């Protein structure tokens, strides 16, 4: 029969020696490898009591941003949804009404904004496409769940806490971005 590759290896069918039949050398060799790891530094940590610091370029769960006055930045232009290679983002736009200037920064806003986290590949293209600094990938990962529908994140799940009503949570959600200049 013609071989498809040149990786075929002839099986050694020679009779086992006395030492090989005892299996002891192989067992001792295996145990010595096991014991040699006992004194090495353990790569595992006791999560969630301990957490590892993320890389500065870590891309986690999306956050919908507000400006310093707490108004939503998103103007529902749809550029993030167009840029998303996984088609994970859907939204519905609405017109800002008189009296809502303290809620939404632009004349148009996202009445509904959803991200399907089961589709998201955390590429960050939505953040790069956004002209309003309205979405960014945070230093938090998406929590595990048992039901698929729980991974459809709504606007309420994604919106950053209000900077004036809950400054501590706002600063925490900003993470490393707190040290960077915000583009408006
Ligand atoms: S991170 Fe990438 S895949 Fe996820 S929503 Fe943004 S553009 Fe889509
Ligand atoms: S998050 Fe940015 S890109 Fe996406 S709809 Fe809002 S303003 Fe447009």
C-alpha cells in the first residue's frame, strides 16, 4: 500500500527484556518526573480568592461609556455593528426629546443596544470603529452562566455607572482608562 506521508514508523516487535518485563525502571522514571515537580513553583492560583493581573492590552467585556456629566456617549450611528466581524451587536436608534439633554449627549441615542457575548470574539474592532468614545473593552471578563439567553447583554448590563451618582463604581469600570485622556 502506498504511504500518504513519510512519517510511518516501523513498530519494534522485539521480545521484551527481563527489566522491561518488570516495568520497575519505567515506573521509577515516571515517579521521578512526578516528584521533581513537587518543589517547582506552582503555576496554578487559588482563584477566585487570588486573581492574576491582566496584561495592559487585555480586552474584556464591553462597556458603554458616559461623559463626565453622566450623559450616554453613544449616538446609535451603527459603525460598531458594521465593524463587528461576528455580527454580535444590534441596536435601535431613537431621537433625543427636549428635557433629555442630561441623559444623552447627542440628538440621537441608542434606545436599545445589545451584544451577544456568545458571538463576540473580543477583537476590539467595535471600540476602534466608534467615533464617540462610546464603547470600549474593559478589564473585566464575561461571567459564566448556564443559559445561553443570559449572554445577550442589554444596554443596562453594558452601561458604565453614573460618574456623579456612583463615582467609585465609575472609576473601577474605567480601569486603566482613568489614567488616559478621554476623546470626545
Ligand atoms: S469585540 Fe469584536 S466581536 Fe466583540 S462585539 Fe466588538 S467588534 Fe464584535
Ligand atoms: S457605540 Fe459608537 S460606533 Fe457604536 S453606535 Fe454607539 S456611537 Fe456608534
